[in-house]
C-alpha cells in the first residue's frame, strides 16, 4: 500500500514536511552574506548541493517563509551584494549552525549570536566561518525565483572563486577524509544525520569495469531467499563469472549455523567479494 500525496491537495507546510522527510539526508550550506550597509548575516540552508566542477557551481535555495510569504535576510543580501561564502557544517559546529537559523532582526550578526569566528575572505566581502572545515568563497551568478507564494524556492547559483580546506581533515593522500571532516546533514523535522564511523560505507563504482548484471547470475543465486538485492548487485558488479578453480586459494570460514548463502552474505558485508563467490560456487 502507498500513501499518495497530490501537492495541490495538501497544505504547503504538510507537503514540505513530506518532501524534507523523503529527500534526505541533505548537505547544509552555512551561508554568510552581507548587505549594502555592511551588515553581516549567517544562516544554514539544507536545500543545497554541488552541480558542476567546470565551472565550479554550488546552488542553495532560501525559500520564502510558508507562514507569511516573507523572504529571508540571506536572499535579500544576495540580491544586494552578489557574493556569498558557503561554509560546510560538521558535527563540531552543528548546534551553533542551528542556533544561527534563529530569525533575528535585520542587522543582528549571527556570528556573534552563535559564538563563531569570522575570518576575512580573500576575494569577496562576506567573511567565512573559521570553525568550518571547508569554506567556499563564491560570486553569485544568478538568482532564479521558483515562485511567489510561501514556500517557493530561490535558486542561488554560486561560482566558487576560492576554496579553503583545513589541513587537519586531509588524509595521507592530501584528499578530504570523510571520517575526519565528520559532516552532518539534515533530514525531516528536527532530525540530523552524522556521516562518520559506522554510518559510512563504500560501494565500488562500475566505471572502469562492466559488471555482468544480476540477470547473468546463476539461477540458484539470483533466486536466493537469503541474498538481498544489494547482495546480488555486489555479486554482479564483476566483469565475468569467476571459476571455482581460480578461487581455491582463498580462505573462507562458515559458522556452524550458517548455510552457504548466509556465509556469502556475511563475507559481502566484510567486503570479501571473491570469498563470497567461492562459497557460492562450492555449494
């Protein structure tokens, strides 16, 4: 059974709650802007992502308020001064970022209210957040209004002019470590998620090799009552069906209560693809 929602038949606030609950987790753009008088504003937005690397484009969307159709200071500032710093939010500053979302009066500096440190930017006027692990200095190329009613988004297309990365979040190859950056993301309601430790996993991308596909798996594997769709997809992300004779040197173990498909499932969870294939082929 499905609960079907027709946008035109429900209140905007209800629709927004469903959308935000389903389209998640969402990265957070902690946007610092400035108006023509030099007043600084800092606010988080979870309608945000990266859309291009050449040119480097980030887009976030300050929506019009549902309750009274007013616009936020960030949007107003973006129209006045087409510059923004997008700071990423990690676990160390998530409570401060949430506090900065408070609807303070115009002219109130959320850096001060949230206890965050402004750092001068190199190429634009708005400051960046010193505590953020990564900050993007951007010029605003375009603002696209998606509507005029409460809840309507305003896409702010930002071109990255400079990117500041704290060296402490880099791995031994000089790239950003997902464990060290410890990002957080928004879900529905008051819920957040933390991209760290047990929440992280890897899936080999089928870019350099062409997986055989689930349709090419042996019938006894493809119709397994134990192996999940994810399990089958991992088994099928291989260039050719392996031969048992090529896997004989692999050491695999089976727990007393396990059958071969359960053992294969456990080995897949451990990242041992060939070991899982050996167990299945020995069946």
